[in-house]
C-alpha cells in the first residue's frame, strides 16, 4: 500500500526506528512514488500498522487516504 507520512509521523519514526531505517527502508527510490507533487511511500500493510500504531483520540501519523496498485489486488 502507498501512504503519505505526516510531519508527526516522521518525528515518530525518528524516535522509534531512527534515520538509518528511514533512509534504507522507506525513503528509497523503489518505494517512493510522486503524484501531483505529493510523495507516497510504498509499505506493506502490516508494516504501516507496526510502524504507526493508532493514537486513540489523537491524529493519525499518516494521511488517511491510502493507495493500492491494481495488480496487487486479488479476488
């Protein structure tokens, strides 16, 4: 799935997994897609929910619009 990470999300990642993980596992050319000047990051669904746990009563750490590629969707 593709997500857009909020500023709070980047800060959360800095504090939990660190800059090296971000640079090698998220901000890589093969995982970035730019659409209409917005950067989307391709992550596995389990990875998104592992990296960005829900904050009950708080704002999401990633934008709530997500995107899937058609070949990845199966019957």
